[in-house]
C-alpha cells in the first residue's frame, strides 16, 4: 500500500472528503454553476484551479467552477472578473461553495443566506465557523492547526515549496512539489510523536483531497478513473517511489 494512503487511512479524511465531494458534484446542475468564494483576504484560487483541472480531465462539466471575487480588477480576464453580484444571481441548481479558514464576514453571510432562500445549495469548507455552518447544507470542518505549523499555499509542511503559480508549474512538477510537501509533513509528524497522518490534515491539504475526490467517477464495465486513494497516493509515489 502506498505510503500516503497508509498515513491518511486512520484519519478518516479520505472518506470524509469523498462524501463532501459527492455532494459538491451532485448539487450543481449546469457548467459554471459551481460558485467558489472566499473572503476578501483569502480567495480560493488554488482550489478553483484544481476543480477546473478535474472538470476537464475527468469530463465532468458541472464541476467547472466560477471563482467569485470581492474586488476584481476591471482589466482582468473575463473568468477572473466575476464579482459578488454573481452570488446575488444564484439560483436553484447552482452551488455556492464557501472556502475560508477564517470567520466569514457578515456581507458574505448575508449573500449566502439570500442564495439559500432562492434554492441554491450551500457548501462550506472551514475551520470552525458556526454561523456559516448553520447556513450550509453540507459543511466540512478542518481542525485548526497548532501555532507554528508550516504551510505553503495550503500544502502541509512544505518549507520553501510553493505551488501557487499555476501558470509556472506543469502538472508533473506540481504533483512532485505536493508529494515532497506531503513527505515532509509525514516526517515532521513522526518526529513529533503525532498520530500517523495527522501532519497531513491541514486546511490546504483537505482542499487537495476535495478536488481529487470531486473528480472521481464510478467505474463502468470495469473501467474508469482510478479511485481517490490511488490518485492521492500517486503524489507521494512521484517523489518517494511506489511501495513494493
């Protein structure tokens, strides 16, 4: 069994993210109807990019995300110029996916409430926000990390490793960077006497798991995309090598 798979298995996070991702995929009925929004300080660029990649590679049009921004520049490309007014136009069959490691501001909560009233599905990925979670149909809550935990754009334990530049990294390079970060987190957890896999469960790492799980498709006729466990484990294999 691959190292990362073994590390994550006892944490239960593969199963949790799979259930959440299934709700994410099933609640959206039209391409572009998956509205991803964060806070003014933390816009979920990285998760949006991964969801877009999963949508294209796995042939799931409804998974194609729309990044909703708080103050998009007027000269930004069309797909990066979608403002909060898009939330006001949300309707039944669309999903408002709120991603925030901090408390959601009141203006966002108001728009989330309005979107729910008109029939949009509300999903939340947060670190403990009771008001947001009360509005959500499904919420995935990630435990807060201890002070001093290193993360590089959400990749656990990645001192010096950054995967923020989507345009500057190929898929193979990004996978290798993420795998190196996972290996570093696993080593740090073991050195600190933590539960196996606990160092991998950061807010950013869970975003990676959610996007990977969202791209899963049920196998048909014995064929299909490999399961989430195998796909996640392949990240670590890229650096450490597959298990015997």
